[in-house]
């Protein structure tokens, strides 16, 4: 099986993208105009915030796989220069463009006062350190989902550092190396417990009623780079397992993938009605059960008999291809609609279901349109250009996949 074509990855990426968009859209309708059954459905859709965790698991899975292949063969670690070039080319141009556009719009068109904290947040995003403190967790106003990009980039940096330990220890090969990675995940959980104890912010201006910075202060330290690297690391472990099983094909793997889907759905149900659904060590999104469910999908699907075909359909591939653009543009469009046209398009604000539906549909369609243009005119050309920066030709591998969705 080709290292560059892993069945199930596009399915997870597309599903995660649609989950996050649906989560944000569902937030905007008032529960007061819904029947009890409809209220339950809307609250269930808001649980799709778990899509963020699916993105992190997928990223860890795709990016760790070449390292596991090299480790098992006894080869040196893959080129970190190539790794950094590919990650930067895939993520940074579109992220920086969106970050800058939203930053400028925030104090020109959308009415946010230009001040020191606003500039600090923007610069922290540009220099990829926004996730290190609650004050800068949201690097700009009007585009909340950008918080995850900083946390994911930190995970990109930590992944080869932790895998380097496995390469340096002579006894960490085969399944023993996977056990070593489990120990690393355990250490991350310990660090997260320390963060919960020692990094808790004070209560002053802490809460969503105080805006995005107040909301970030409310999230912190449950939401912090270590917590999301722990989610990412589950995907890296899945890659290690899948590499060991990659030559196999059996209907049993269909059952493994379906079992993972069932576990992920159960984790959504178990966390209802709280979209954060803090799990082990206070890590959000039903940790570790939801990430493990996604991991099982990624482990089982490449070796499955039926599911590997169903997850490679062209509509799924299209959504996966443009998912990063959809992720970074959709919320900005929602906020522009709110500020410039429909002030009720806020959290639980829409009292006309028809207007909510048409506005939301228009936002989603426009998001896909912009994302498609972004991929064709910006992202893909830069990915091709970045290939020329590599010192030597290397086989295509999943590090080019749009992991941040």
C-alpha cells in the first residue's frame, strides 16, 4: 500500500471540516423558537465541536507515519528541513493571509478599537506563538477558529522532538517503540495536570461575557498547547500501529474502523450537552475516547475490504482538499454578516428559522467558493514551489495533506 495514499484520511478530514462548520452554524439559532426535539438536535449538532479533535488526531497520524516507517527500517529520522518546509508551505500562507485580512478588517470595517493588545495578539499569531498564553489564544477578533492553528503548529514542532527520543534509544523498535510512545502520552497527561494546578488564571474578566479574550481566559488552562499535543499524540500512535499492519487486508479491519466510528459517536453522546466535554486531565473533546475512536478509523480503513473504497469517493476528496480554507474563512464570513447586515446572527440570536437557514447556507457556499479559489490560486502553487526548496527529491508522503482543516 502506498505511503502517500492512506484510505480514511480524506474521510476524517472532510467529516471534521463539516462538523466544525455545522457546530458554528447551529450556535446562531435561538432555542426559544425550536420544539423540544429540535432543541435536542441543535444541541447535538453543537457537539460537533469535537471535529477540532479529529483534525489534531489526523495531523498526528499523517505527520508521524514517515517517522515510524524510518524507525522500523532502522533508517535515520526523515529530513526535518523537508518536514518544516512542507508544513510551512501547507499551512502558513493561507493562515497568514487570513490572519492579516481579519486583523485589518477588525479595526477598519468591523469597529474594534485599535490598541496594544489587539496588535500584540496579531503579532503573536504571525510569529506562531499565540497559543502560549490565554491573552493571545485568539490572535484576532472575528475569527475564533484561528486559535487552533497555533496549537497545531506547536504540535508540529513537538512531534519530531519526541520521536527523536525513540530514534536515540537503541531498544525502542517495533511494538516496544509504540509502547514508548504510550509512555510519552502518559507524560503529557502529567504535564496537563500540572497546568491545571499552576496555570489557572485569576477570575478578573474571565468568561465569554467579556469577549474573546475573556473566553480564552475561561478556557485556559484546559485549552493549552500540551492538551492539544496529547490529542495529536493519539494520532501519532495510530500511525505507528497502522505502519505495522499496513501490509494486511481483511474484513476484520472494516470492523475495527466501524468500531472506531462507534466509539467516536459514543464519546459525542457521553459528552452531551457540553461541547467542551473535558475528559482525562481536563483535556477537551471527550479525551481520550473520541480521539481513540478517530484513531481506530485511521488504523482500520487502509487495510479494510469495503470501507477503503467508500471513503475515497470524489465528493469526500473535494471537501478534504479545500477543508483548510473552509475552516479558516467560514467564521469570518459569519461575523461579517453579523456586524454589517444581521445583528441577530449571534449566539442563540436568530429568531427566524428561515432567515437563519438561508444566511447559514449562503455562508457555507461562500466559504467553499473562497476555499476552492484559495487552494487553486494560493495553497497548491505554494506547495509545488516549496518542493523545489527541498535538497533532494523524495516520494510524496502525507506531510503534504491539509491537516489543520
